[in-house]
C-alpha cells in the first residue's frame, strides 16, 4: 500500500520520502516474519536477507543519498538486528550456533551504531563550522525528527552491550566504541532543557560509569529482561538496567526499595556524571557488584572479583570529555 501510494504520487512526493518509505516496508516485513521464527539458523538467514535488501536501497539510490537517509538506513538495521536478542536463549550452555549468531549480529549492530553516530555528528559539524571542540551551543540539531534521537539511544545500547559483553575484541574496536559513546552524549547535551534528551545523556553517563568502574556484568545481557518490544527490546532493556544500576546500594550492590528509587521525570537541566559512580570507581578498584535475577523477578547481590576488561587509556577520551564539559562534579539528585 505504501509503495503504491509513493508510485501514484511520485510527482509530489520527494525522493527522500519514497526511499524512507521503502525502508519502512522492509522493516515491517522483517518484523512480522522474524517475530514468528525461533530457530536460530532460520532467524539468522532471514535477518541476513532483510539486511541485504536494505543495503540494496543504498546502491539503488546512491545518486540521491543523503546523511538523513544514511541515518535512517542504519537505524533500520539496528532495529532489525535487535530482533535477534528476543530469541530464546540456547538450550544448552555454550551452544555454539546460537553464540556465533548472536556475536555476529552484535558486531553488525555495533557497526551500524557507529555509522549512525558518525553521520549524526557530521550533521552537527556541518551546521557548526569553525566552532572550538569545547563549544556546545544548544539546539543545533532540532531539525532532525524525534525518532533520530530514539535511534541514537539504540546505537548507545549496542555500544554498551559490546563494551560490557567481555568479548575478545581488539583494543582499537573498543576504543572506537568509547569515542562514539562520547559523541552520542554530546549530541544529547545539545538540548539541555529537553527532558527526554537530558534523560538520554544521563543514562549514558550512568552506563559509562558502570562499565568504566568494572561493573560490566551489571549491564551484560545475553538474555534480556525485556523481550516484548520486538526490535526495540534492547533499547528498553538497556534503559531498565541503567535504572536498576543507578538505584543499587553502592556499598553492597543490592537494589534499593522501589519507593526510594531516583527517577528522572522531573529533571530539566543536564546533570553531570553521578558523584556516587565516580566515588565507587575509587572505592572498588577492580571489584564490582552486579544485579543477577533469581528467576522470580528479584535480584540478589553477586560480587565479581577482578572485573575490568578495559585499560585506563581506553576510557581516556571519556575522561577528557567529562573534564572539557565540567561533568562529574556534582551529585545527581
């Protein structure tokens, strides 16, 4: 139906809109079909097929391609890959086909996330030529649709899943992920009076603090808590885990009572990195705590000795970024 409308009214519908419509058709078809598939091999084959269809659009319309179309393409890819993490876990621990499939999709998602953030950053630089790198005028990307900033958090979700997974990745790959995390946070901070953008920036700070301080398993999720949001399940799951991490007792890792949880709904100004996370980094060294589900929706303390997959230099861009923007000096109330 969408394609027919675009063809019938192509004289008044822009090429960009027609291309985006084709992308949405592919994603709708992929969601409908992948939702019904639980077999790992079949799921991977179908995902690869839809991935190829999306790539073919970039080739087909290369003369009309734009940064906005590139962002939309990578966004579609991330939500396509996100369907993988809604699959049932492996029947046996260490099941090779399942692990190979999920790792492959994770790397594809990281690639799409980095391309998305890079493209969004280039758009920012295009409208701010000559600015010093520590300048951060607000609202310069307000011409982008709201969905772009939702996709930005999806991109951050893939990067944090990668950073907290313990995969044997090259240092250059992990360093690149940290760099893109910094860029994602900076994009959100362009909107210091927008509640949703502030929440995106704040959650990135919390997630970065958790991974940086060696609490990777608090965020690592082979099996998601939230699986009923189709391709966006990873996004919702990452948001939920960030909230859990923020509301744990920093001394013993236990989750605080719900009535005592800190929420962000009423916050307006962009807050700095939570003070408690910075203090925890000093107190814990290479020892962290994580929340582990006991199968009944409750969480128990799980102390992890020696969890630190990162070196100091790897997170140096994040530390420099915090220093440049005077973040991490006050508590997040």
